[in-house]
């Protein structure tokens, strides 16, 4: 089996609620490495990239939490993620632990290794705002837009000139909360979106098959899994919960079918906030989903 590399990004600068920076520790405590080793993978933990704490940035006169005042610190952390991923051996399957979803600007760019990459964004939100469309100014609601070339040039050109992802190579799954500005941008750019309505109508197997067909031909496919795609009844430890999310079995079935398709080559596990969680339940579920994506079977 392919070797797996774990990289933590204890980032809470992209949003306004404290605690998500402890997500990598919660996921490790949820026995991620032990689970993967039990599946036969050789796992190496690369530790955490350097992310400044909010208090140090405030002392330096930066802006409000989650705002563009922290853009440079977020950019530098994402750049380090990109560089660490580029240095990993070619055959490694990287798993990047967040932290808020702004880390994906580094993980997607790094995991792509400069190639065209398919992106599966499993999230209650599209994260397709720009600084101009965002109602909150929180950068964790903007990473996918910046990866697709929209927004602040300092983030769009992270690691090199030009966008890292083509919008037509992106599929969103589980969406149920969109800002007005995002709707127009998603339609304009031709991003494929499966909201919870489509999941209810079509079912997980049909959507997984459609995504597998869309990603066919890509040598690299990155799956970015946000904990808030899950229904908050089963995953309470998130900063932006939205009712009506994926059930336990829907989420596992989606990961199991993606494993069967053999297409995913890198993974994010993001937006776990242990302060808001109950007995590390959300982190443990995200670990279980990673296991299903990497081949854990019932029988």
C-alpha cells in the first residue's frame, strides 16, 4: 500500500471563533495514525507547520480575527504547507489536518505538484467568496475562490503565477449554505454543485458515480473534507454548523465509494473545533471517514 504522510496546520486565523487551531491535535488524539496503520499503511507524521497565534498578531497591530488583516500570516502558513507537500516523495498520500479551511489554499496547491488537479470539496459551504462578496471578511470562506483565480492576488498567486485550479475541475458536495455573491460566481465559473437537495433526490451512489466520471483522467484528485458537511447532531464540534447535513451512513458511503473508484490522491480534514465538541466526537468521526476513504471495510 502507498505510504501516508500526516501534516498538521493549527490555523484559526481565517475565521473569528477560537479553538479550531486545536483540530490537528484532536484528530491525532482520535487515533488517525493507528487506524491507518491498522489498514496496512506506512504512516509518517510530519508534525505541524508554523502558524502564529492570534494574540501575537494583535500585539503587532493586525486586524480583527478572521479578517484580511491576517492575510499575510495565512499566506505564509499556506506557503509552508505547499512547500512541505512538494518535498514529500511522489508516491505519498498526504493528509492535511486543519485548522480552518483557509489551509486548503496551501494543501491543494501543494498536493497538485504543479499538475492539473481535480478537487472534490465536501462542505456545507462553498467557500467561494472573494473579499468583495464576503459578508464577514473571513478568509476561511474564500479558499476555493482563490484557488480558482478569484480574489486577492497575494492568495491567488500563492506559490507561483496564475490560479492553481480550474473551476470546471471542481465538484462541491453537501452544500446547504451559500452567500448571494457566491451563487453568482459559482454559476458564472461553471462549478459543479451538489447541494443537499440533490443528495436527497439522487442519492449518494449516483452522485459518487457522477463525480468519479467527472474526475476520470486526472492523475491527481484532492478531497477537502470539512466537518460541517456532517449534520451537527452527529458532529457538534464545528464553528459554522448548518442543520440538515450528511448522516453518518451517507458520509461513510460517500467515502467508501470514492475508495472503490480509486481516484483520490490527497485529503484535507478541516474545521474540527474541540472547544465546541463533545468528548472528541467530531474528530473521531472525521478519523473514521478518513479510514473509509482509505479502504476500511465492514466485511
